[in-house]
C-alpha cells in the first residue's frame, strides 16, 4: 500500500460524486479550485454560486492548521476572494510545522454559518480500519482529544449499527440516525475508492444534513489500475515545501509518458551511496536498510523503476541517476547499488541493456567519482543480464561486483557502506 495525499478539492469531489452513487442521495457540497491559470470570470460562469454566495478561501497545499496560521478568509464575496488569492499566489509562507513553500493552489467554498462541529477520521491499518468520532471537532480538536471515541472495523467485517453505536451513543436523538447514516456511507466510499486516510475536521449540519467543512484524504495509489474511472483526473501533489529539481522533473515527465513506473528523488546531492532499484517494494528495502545501518545521511537518492520499461526508457533513466551520483567529485569513494528483488515478468537482461549503455557512456564520470558498483538481481533472463554486467566491469575497468538472488538485498547495502567507510 502506498499512501498518497490528495488535495482537499479532490477529496470533496470524490466524496460528492460517489455519495450519490452509493447512498442514492445528493451531498450538497460545492467547491472550486483556483490556481495561477484561473480566470475568475470563466470560473464564475462555470460555478454560478460563486457570485451569489458568501465565500471561504484557503490554500489547498497538503498542510493543516490553516486557520491557526491565518491563511483562511471567511465571509468574502468573489472580488474579495480574487484579491486574497492575488496577494498570496506564488508567495512563500511558513506553515505551523515549519515547512516553507509557495502557495500555488486554493480552494473556494460557500461560507457556511454553523453551530455544531463534529470530527471524523478513518485510517486503514494492517488488519482493518480505525474510525474516530467526536462531537467536539474544529481547530481545538487536539485540546479535546479525550472526547474522541474510537472503534476498530476488522477487514471484511460489515460496518453495522452495532459497530457504529459507541461513536454516536451520546448524540441527541434528533441527529443520531442522520450522523450514523452519514458515517456509514463515508466508510463505504473509503473502502470502495481505496482511501487509506480520510479526515473531516470539522463537518457540521446544514438543514439537518451532514456537510464537511474541512477534509483531508489519502489514496492507495497502487490501486489506480482499478480505480482510474472512479478517481477521474486525480492529482498526487508533492508535499508542501518540496520543489522538483530539473532532473526530478525530467524523470517525472518520463514516468507520465510510459506505462511503466519511473521514480527518482534526490535526498542528498552530496551523498556517497546511490541506488537504481527495480521494484517499488525492493526500492524501499534498499533505502530503509541504508538508514537502519546508520548511513541515511549518505543516501543520495530514492529511485525505483518497475513495470517492464523498455531499453530506451531505462537508458534515459539511468543517465539521470548516474549524472547525479557522479556530480562534483571530491576524491572520496562512492557506491552505486543497482539492485532489485526477483522479477516476476520483467526481462532482467533487457532492462540491464539500457543500464549498461548508460554506464558505458558515463565511464569517465564514474571513474572521476571513484564509483564502486554493486549489482544484485534475479528473475527472467537474470543470468544473461548478470553476465553482461560482469563483462562490462572488465571492459571499462570500474569496480563492479555482481550477485544473483543467492545474495541478500540487505547484504548488498552493507557492502556498499563498507566501501565508502573504508575510504574515510
């Protein structure tokens, strides 16, 4: 499972679209997204309620406590919203956690006067889902955490009224059934759309019906293959404060154009341990192992390729990783781990052909950076792929050690660490 945060606008869009599908009733949510490219006149034509309602505007940038940070404006007209956005769009702010970054996206909604503020949170866990509910929601939820009630719903267990009862037990009778029904539908949507996290803080009652005022969501992006129609045009933004480098943007562009998966994040440009790993699970194991062994500060990157990319895609990908790994030689040894688990269907020899071409091209850079290369792989045609790697090491004269599935992934990481520490 890969938990990926989505914008509040998309969380509410999915909730509204699928509430009607699963419950048969309309959820009266209204929201609009504003970015640098937004024309407010066109937006008002598309969403007429913007011109006839008092509005709320706030950043939609994957960080919370926006009210406490003074980044929420209430009871505005559309002209005032446009002015608020113009003053802040692209400007750097510091959120309460200390992260800095520019505001690029806002969400605009109707201003909803209210008295009640409820809290609802659902989190996917290994054996089921935890659900939390409180009648004391809002910006003071943490100060009132003792009032939060929790139930656990084991995987495959129907969410019945009996399971829900502890959450709503103290609600007034006139709203208890409506809130319970709302929670049940939200949980159905949570499961049906492969949410991994959903939080409404707060939701309120409008004309006696639940209405989410503030919402956060995370999806399991590995479930995209079965949910692409349900999710629609979903976006997985980068964490607030994180801006892609030119090399990361290049790989991101490659990833968008292929059916394979190509991921690359620079963690420490001056790091001495770099990875080029096949498979999402394996890539996490390699990165975690380096950290567990006490050398997270030397880990230059996180990298993952999977889904059988073709030779040309692997070549372009490998060029970027090698260029970053060999930048600014400092006369210290470095290590490049070209790893992976045991492939199910990816032709190891074919993907290695792209990596081998890149290593040949970058021979001088690799030598200047005192790079030692460690290869570990298994799967279809792995013997041929490993043989090509051994031959390459002999031809270009770069320290290159090659292992098959008999070697452990964690063991390769230990060898890479021993290499760079021996040079210290």
